C-alpha cells in the first residue's frame, strides 16, 4: 500500500526535474557565455602539442601524463570562467534629470544569484553613443570599463562613474559586456547583453538676466505700467477670516473685529497667474555643407537652451503657466505647463527638437491657434530673422501664415543670432 502511494510522488519529482532541466537549458541558450583563447592560452596549447609530440616520438609515459595534466588545466580554466559569468546580471541606475555639458553619475550594480560559486575579476564594459532620430549612422563614443574584484554568492556589488554629454538629444546604450580571465588567464569568457536602451539628455540651462520678463511685455509703456500696477495689487476683497499670527495689520477689518469681539482680517482673491506663450522656430540650412550644418547646430542649441531656461524659470517661480509651440520636423504644442512634472516632459521634447530645411511654421501656428484662440503676446525664439509676412501680421494671408488671421495681439521676434539675445540670456559654459 505504501509503495502504491509513493509512485505518484516519484512521478511528480521526475517531472519537476525535467522541467527544471529544460528551464536551465533555455536560460543558458538565450544568454550563452562565449569563450576564446587568449594569447597566453594559445602559447599554452602550443606547449601541450609540443609535449604530446615528444611523448609520441620518445614513447615516454611521463610526458603523456604531463600533457594530460596541462589539458586538465585548460579544462578547469574553461569550466571556472564560464560558470563565473553564468547567471550574472547588471543593472544601471541613473539620475532623473540629465543635462548637457554637466557631469552626471551612473551606478552599475552587478548581482550574483548563485548559491555557492562566487565571481572574481569580472570586467564590465559600458558604451554610450549619440544617436539622434534623423540619423542612421551613430556618432562614436568612448566606453567605460569597471573591474569588480569579488562578488560573493547571493550578493551584489556596485560601482559608480561620471559621464558628461556634450550635446542634448537622444543617446543609445550599446549594451553591457561582462568578461573574465579568472583563474589562470588562459581563456577569456564574455557575456554580452544586447538590450537596446535609450537615454534623453535635456538641454543645458543657462542664466537669465534680471530683465528677462521684458520679453513677455508689449512695446508700449502704458501697457507696461498697467502690468506693474496689476502685479503690485493684492487682489479683490471678497470675505473675512480669523486673524492668524503673521498676517499684516493693514488687513485687519476693525469694524467687524469690534462687532465679533475678535480680530478678523480681510481675505483677498489673488489675481490670475500669467499665461505666457513661447514659439520655438527651428529652420535649418538648405545646403548640405558640413560647415553650414555645424554653425546651425550651435545656433539651434542656443535657441533651445533659451526656451528650456525660460520654462525652468517660469515653472520654478510659480508666476504662471507657459505654452510652448515647437516648429520642427514634428510640430508640437505643450499647453499650459505650470508644474515641474509637466516641465520635465517638455524638457525631453526640447532635447530632441531638430530643425530641417523644410518650414513647418504654418502647421505649428495652426496647432497653437487650436489651443489658444487669442494670444495677447507671442514670443518667437527663432534661428532666423523675421520673415516679411510677419512684419504686418494683421494683413497676412492664409497661404503665408497657415491661418485665416493673426490670432495674436502683439508679437516679439527674437533672433538668437542677434546681439539682442545677450541682453536676456547667457548660455551655460
């Protein structure tokens, strides 16, 4: 009776062992460890062949035993180095925000999940290249190598290194590669990881001058005085509330305080926050000259960095919301950005903005008009001068502007190539 009960248990154990063996085979085949002989390994094999040749010519058994010992050393080298790298995993840890021309720190963590075998002298190679979307050929970049001396079983070890991205935009990881020559150095085992990952580097943030808010003001002095007066007002009085320590004495409503026999203060309704609109116009050169493209790249980065700095200043100081329209290969409008979380995604979009010889000005204006039927003041940051049909925007036609009418009341065109930009913005070093 007992043997009959043990038969299903034995079958279950056999089935589980088969499934476990199949899982191990699939896991190792999906990410196998490759090996190749080093220069010392080839010299060692040549010595083994010389010993075997001498044993065959002289019929010496001791030389055969010596050759077998040397072959065993090669087998031990192969077995240890392959088992050292098997099942190892590497993970990256990056900061949330990465800016161009500012060093950032990358942490690599190497995990050894094996229960009894450690890992020694593991070299991790990491490579990062600049890979813009419109280019098929990626720019070369240097790689970084980190040496992990020892990773005990069921533990992990981490190391950090600093990296600096010269330009904003999209970068691609070429994958990690783990190598080791432990213990004898006769063979090199490597475990490649071809996982494709991309990294977005935000534009560098420059420094704005104290008078940067003049960019969002109209030219006439009367409007400037009205804006200054509106910003200085506390708001409209709409109610009363109990006095709290820190309230100004000017806010105390004495008549109501005497009637209630306690201090009450006026409660004001704060004026609505400003709603600023920025139009980023990126128009690349029509020629394929490398010198012209290089000069335009510097001008384009300056325009994008100015807009990115304005967005950072507006969202950090809580003075209102900002709408950014980007005229490039893929016209985009980010409407009413006021929080830092929203500004983060806008900075990512600015990081990948790339101009072209084709103008998308009309399409971007159509998108902007759908979001804002009327714009009080439009700030245009452009890589070129103001076109002729913008000089008299009220009489512009639908063919030139892409809209049936000019939906802005006033416009400020800022050419980043002009000296006017220096008055408001200083790029980051």
